[in-house]
């Protein structure tokens, strides 16, 4: 994982997601630079994905907004994907 790329965004995203889930040790954030826009892929433990996405996706949308704001500090644009 290239933490130098969007390091601020990775740190912020990891902190937020670990604060929400029941099993913070199971949280991983990987940088995927294969697409047009780099993506941060988030994986959580069993049963925690619903907690991270939230009702009608509101929690996920908020996490994306804050993380994109952090990425702008590194002058990069990113996508955030929550994977099962």
C-alpha cells in the first residue's frame, strides 16, 4: 500500500471507520491506483459493513465527504469503496 499517496486521506478514513465499527482491528484500507481515479478500498469485519454504510447510505456519504476533503490537502482526488 502506498501510504505516501493520499496519506492524510488514508489516515482520516482509517480513524473514522475504526471509530464506528465493533471490531477496529479488522479494518483495512488499501490504495487502488488501477482506475482513472485512485480509490481507497475499505474492508471491515463481519457484520460491520451495515454500520459503516448507515441508513440509506448517509454514514458512507459523510465518510466520503470528510475523506475527500482530507485528500484535497494532498492535492489528489479519490474515490472511496466499501467492500464486503
